C-alpha cells in the first residue's frame, strides 16, 4: 500500500472517530446550552463566532498557499526549504495577526449598536473579545500546523483539536450546571483555545525537531518567492467567497432579523455542518494526496481517481441529504422541542446548499491539486450574489431569503462553471458532459431511493424519544445506503471500482 493511501486512510479513520464522538457530545451540549443560556445568548455566541470568521478573511488564501508551496520540498525531503517557507509564513501571519487584533478591538465598540442593543453592551463586547482572542492564536502559534497538513498528517491536528474541544465543552456544561453563567462559558472557551495551541506546539516540535521558523528570515526572503505571492493573489479571491458563504448568513440574520432567529437557524445549520464534516472526514487529507498524484502527471489515473472521488461524494451526499430531509424535524422535536422546527421551504434550501457544497469538494480538491486559481471572477461573483440576495431577501422575505441567497449563488458557480474549468484547464481534452451525465444519473437514482425509503418510514412507529430516533435513523440510513448502492452498482463504473477496492481491503485483512 502506498504511503499516500496509508496516510489518507489514517486521516479518515481518526477524523471519523472524533466526528461521531463530537456528534454525540454536541447533541447533549446544545440542549444544555439552550436551557442554561437561553435563545438570545446562544444566538449571540453563534453570531460572534461567525463575525470573527469574517475577520479571518485577513488570512484567506495563506493556508492554502502554504500547503501548496510545501508539496515539493516535502516530496524532496528538503528541510532547509521547508524552514524557509514556514519562516515566510511566520512573517506573514504575524503581520496579519496584528492587523486582525487591531481591527477587532475597534469593532468591539460598534458590536452592541450593530446588534441593536438586543443584549447588554458589556455582554456583547466580552463575547466578541473572547472569540477575538481565541482566533488570534492561529496567527501567532498555530500556523505551523500546515506542515502537518501538507505531510498528510492531518490526523495529528484532528486528534489534538478534538480532545481539547471535548474537555472544554464538558467543563462548560459542568460550569453552567453549577451556576457559573455566561462568564464561565467564555473563560473556558478561551482556556480551550490556549490548551489546543500549547499541545499542538509541543507535537510539532516532536514531529519536526529541525523546524525553526524565524520572523526575521521570513521578512528577509519575502522577495524570493514571487510565485507564492502570485498564487496567493488568486487564492485570496476564492477563499473570500468561501468565507462569505459560510460566515455571513448568521451575521445578516442577527442584524436584519434577530438573535433568536439565529438560534433557530443554527440548530439546523449545525446538522448541515455535521453532515459536511462527516463527508470531509471520510476524505480527510485528500488534498495532499491529490497534490502528489497530480505531480506524477498520469492524466488517465488522475481522471479515474477524480471519478471515484466524485462518485463516493455523490453517494454519501445523496444518502445524507435524503436522510436529513426525512429525519431532521423528528430529531429537532425530541431533542430540543417543537418550537425550534423550521419551515420545509427553508430547510429544503439549506439541504440544496449542502448537496452543492458536497459536490464542490472533489472539484475544489483537484483544482487545488493543479494549482488552478486564476478564475478569480467566479469567486467574486459568488460572494457578491450571496450578499446581495441574502440581504435583500432577509428584508423582503425573512430567513428564507437568506438561505435562498446561499443556494442560488453557490448553484450558479459550482454547478455551471467549476466543472468546466477543471475539465478544460486541469484534465484537458476530457469532455465535461460526462460529469453532468453522472450527476443527473445519481440524482435520478437518489429520487427513486427516496421514494422507497419514504414509504418504509411511513410504516415505522412514530418517533417519541431520542432513543427511538437513533434506532429509526440507523434503520433508515442503512436502508437508504443499501438501496442506493444496489441501484448505482450496475449503472456506475466508478462506484463499482470503489466497492471492489473496499471489498478487497476487507478480504485482505
């Protein structure tokens, strides 16, 4: 087995283990946080996290550029060059970190008025400052983690991050149960981030004892890496669009609607996020592996792997979106109460955006592998459409206008432009029509599967507790996956090849 596959499987196993662990913890912690802090405070926390995410636009593209720049020296085992590149990014991150902190401190004074004083000003300001402090650590300490990512050792980051997160959340629940209030929640949020940075730094030193990044060296050599900066200019636009798509919805809802609506929205958004994370966990570390694959230059092999990756993503996406449509409302009702259920139209828009986001993953991974970032106009178009439609939609139609903005903007770019760009500039001379035929086939068979499983669900006893939900969910998910797989196996060559590889691995053990 090649090192690329070995590391990829280890990344996936680690990510999936912590995914399910965090999933269970988040189910219980979300209920505790809602009961202990209330809808407005939870909406505030969500809004502050997403607002800080917008501030992180300052470093958009740098993490992608650093990983891409590290592929070759890692492949060549060139430690001197790795030290130089990490030093360059040490310099860049230091400058950006200072800028983010300064801008954040200024914004602190305006946050209460931005939220129309829905909560006391000191509560809003302290919340914002806490999340500003946690994110600033990534600029001054955590940037070294990208060497682990580029080396296909993302499982190390996943392990440290999730253990720190689990301890933090458990302590937050205990503190709230003992009556510590929102102040204790924020203090533990900050301590969790510090713990993560501390243990990550220790692990990086253990993995790479020869790594000694220098701010002074980075400043000195910045003129020697013009290609990195050329790539960075293009990557920034793409990352900007990604940040706008993932961070602005809650901010728009908080300002134009209310913090309580943010809480209603985020309960479903958390489900969407967990499903996205599940698929990402299945392919954890894929970018580094694809980067190495592209470096080999075997186009037929590259296209074959892309078809496999796309097939697996569409299969998982179909099962997850289908089950999420059938099971989300019953889950919300038995989890936190019927009053938190959103309308079908709103949730359908969110699921549509989820499916497109999952479809985007294999395309983006291969575009990154080829270093194709020059279609900067598409990123700006996607971001502009999202902002205009979401803001106008929130004023005119409320929450559904916001989620529709995300669906329309991503659909226009991801469905129509990105596949063509990859096939034309990356694969070359390989017709993009095959991609759309594959997508149509998977959607059609998903519809057939959905009809069958919906009928099965109608015969299952009503869900009246979390226990009955998980039993029903397991049955429905298994049925959805089996029926969908049986329909796909004879009709999809890429899907058959994936099944054969998985069966071969099981038998080989």
